[in-house]
């Protein structure tokens, strides 16, 4: 660790991992609820478990992004963080607000939570992924503004690099687009239209910039490839991401009541959306293949390569699978969407956060890389989680295809719940793949505590 | 050309443009312009099959062969799945779509490795379906 203020990243990373564990516990519970419908009912009904599962994902990724920025920006700008104290204060604010929100979901009926938190003053709740109470949303904005102030001020006083500028652009975009979560018009078409400005323009827009910047940073560090070479790739990737992703929002506008031209715009631009992810795969492999010597942190290299491949498969290939309007007419909102969602989030964002944690954590703990034994354990975790995620995706895809056929294509279409019975076999298989994923996650946690001779940090 | 001559940490794309073009066309054929890209690839291979430097010739041979075998297996097995299972059978769609998507993605990932090898001035043999490298 070159700058002492980088250490504020540590609690962010620890919180991210802790919330990741929570997300997977609720994922497993839901996996079981798919096949044993009254499991945990009425204590934790499916809709609540799902809300906790997805909200925890968003929150832990945000913790990961913020931790990554606090680690990466001082090194890129070659200066200490503007205010480490503000960063730590915001950590506790965000953690307490996040924990209180999750407890609110679990302990209080959702409607009561809405009443308690001022939803009658400004109604923002009740929408998928944006279920947070108004107070939490305001808290997120305050934390985001303080965070961006801290990062921007650090950048202003230090060196400006392409990586830090792209990262900052992504982070500002994240904050700006979140503001649309406060806009909740009565017209359902308008509501959905702008709802996607948060959801889509995050994950298929500005988050891709954050992801590319984080990946580029780690690749510079673990390969030693010249910054100029990596920056050129970064320019190409973010251009492709923005050109395809922004108008690609149209693939959510096919059936919500918007004009028909969105079927063309959405189909054409979102069909191109795999290209930036493809470029990221080529980028990751290209940089790793260029290195002259092995970096002592082999695990970080593996996570980085995994990010490239899995993001392309999940976001790119599985996204394309159902993105054309004539196909989406049949597949919309089926288990094919769930398959895509799982692999895309895992491949693009879970893996990139775990990549930077893998790279930064040993440095934050005063060593260049963890011991061989610890890294082997970490790499086992990578393979267990990644392979099980591939199977989760395949089983959900199979369930989705069967669902589409039985419910929407067949001459004698079956009702939704009857179809669910027909595809239960795949839900069981998905559940067991989820169990393997959680074993991988436990292995990942264990890797932090495996002892052995670590690579010492060489300081100039 | 020996690999040692290049500084891979600084050069953007040290590999021969013809080899990079071959691997790119292989990928374009799979992803954006199926058929058209393959025809251009075959034309390139036909034109340069004897005259190009060894590395570029290898990449041209590999990509043409991989396109033929890969395309054959992609389309052929899919057709067999539907012919055996029947178009009205949902299980044909389950197996057929998953096979097509997975095999197609696998070919792209092999292509990514091939493209990187070409860009870094290194030879590449596609696993199983690639012909032996020329010496």
C-alpha cells in the first residue's frame, strides 16, 4: 500500500463480503421456496426474501465500488485521499442505513415500513430494486455526494489518469441516474420508462465504466503492461459501452406502452451490447498474455480473467439470447431473464469487485500477496463459485425455455402455476448448484484465514 | 518472427495484420456477419495460402478450418437435435437452444484466444478442430 489513506478501503471491502454472504443466504432460501413453497412462511415470504436478496446485492456492490475507489484513486492520483475521516464516517452511515433497511424489510410489513418512513410525503417505494424507503434513498444520496466530493477533491489535487477519470465519470453517472428513483409519476408507462434510467443505465451504462476502470487498474498492476497500451483499450471499451448501452435501454421499452420504434432501436442497439463485454474479454487475455513474469498474486490474475470471460457470457451472450424484440415477445420475464441476470451480475460486477479485493486485500494487510496455500484456497473458491454459476444459468435457461414453450408457444398454453410444477426439476437442480456456490463462498471466506508464508511487501 | 524481438509491455499490436485479420474475421463470422466474413476469410486464405509468412499462414489455415468444422458442428448437431426430437417437442428446444448457445460461446472464446495469439505474434491451434501447425 503506497498511501496510508488507502486503508479506508478495508472496512468497505469487509462490509461488502459480509453483505455478499447475506445475499447468498437469502438466495438459497428463495431457491428452496421455489420448490417448497411454504418454507419460512409466514416469517420470510418469497417477496421479502427476493427484495433482501437483490437489495443486498446492490448495496454490497456499492460498498465494493466505493472501497475500490478509495483504494485506487490515491494510487492513480499519487496523493493521499482528501479526507479519510469523511470516508470512514460515510462508511458507518451507509452500513447502519443499509442494515436498518434490511431489518425493516424483515421485521415490519412493507406497507407499515412505507408509512413509518415518509412514503406518503414522496412516494418512491414499491418498485423492483428501488424498494428502499425514502429515508434510505436520501441517505444513499448523501453518502454518494460525500463520497464523490471526497474522490473528486482528491483527483483535483493530484495526477489525472484515464483510469481515474473513467472511474469518476462512472461514479458520478451512478449518483446522477439514482436521482430518477425519486421520480415516481402516476402514469405507469412513464414510471417504467424512467425506472429503467436507474436500473438499466446503471448496469448497462455507467457501471460498465466503473468495471472497466477497476479491471484496467488491476491489469496494469499485475501485468506491468505500459499504461498507454491499457488506456487505449479503455477508451475503446467505454466508447463501445456507451454507444451500445445508452440507446440499448430500448430493449426494456418493447412492451411497456412506448412507441413501436423502440422495438427497432432496442433490438439493434442491444444486439450490439455484447461488443464492449467481448472487448473486455480480449483486453483481459491480451494484457495477461503480455506479461513477462508471473505476478505473485496469481489469484487476482485469475479473478481478472474470470471477469472478462463471465461478463461476456452472462451479460453479452445470455443478454443477446433474448434481446431481439421478436424473441423477447415470447421470453419476456421468464426464467431466461433470471438466467441472464444471475450470470451477468456475477460475471460483470461480483467478479470485478472480488478481483480488486483479491488484489488490494493482501496489500491492505501489509503483504504483496497471500501465501500459496491461501491463494490455492481462493482459486478453489473462484472455480466453485464460477462453475456453479454456469450451472445455475444453464438450469434456469432450461427452465425458461420449457416455461416459454408450455406457457406461451404451445397450442394449449398452461397457466403459470401449472408450468411452475412442470419445471420444478430444474429448480431443484438450480438449488443444488446454489449449494455448491455457497460452498465456494465459504471457501473464499476461509482463504482469508489460511496461514502460510506470504510474499513480503517491497517498499522503496 | 521470434517473439523476443517485441516489447509486449509497450507495443500496441506487434502481430502481423494478416493473422489478426484472419482471427478477427473468424470472430466476425461468428458474431456479426455470418457468411460474409467467412467468404472474405476464405478469399484471404486463397490469396495468401502460399505467399504469406508462416505465422499468418498458420492463422489463416486455423481459422478457415475452425470455421468449417465449428460451423458444421454448430449447425449440424442443432439440425440433428431438432430432426430427432421434432420441432413440436419442447425438449428439442431445451437441448437445441442450450447446445447452440453454449457451443457458439465456446467457439467465440477460442477465437478470443486465437485473436490474442495473433495480436501478440504467436501461433495458435484451435483445440480438437484445428489442423496441425505448419513448421
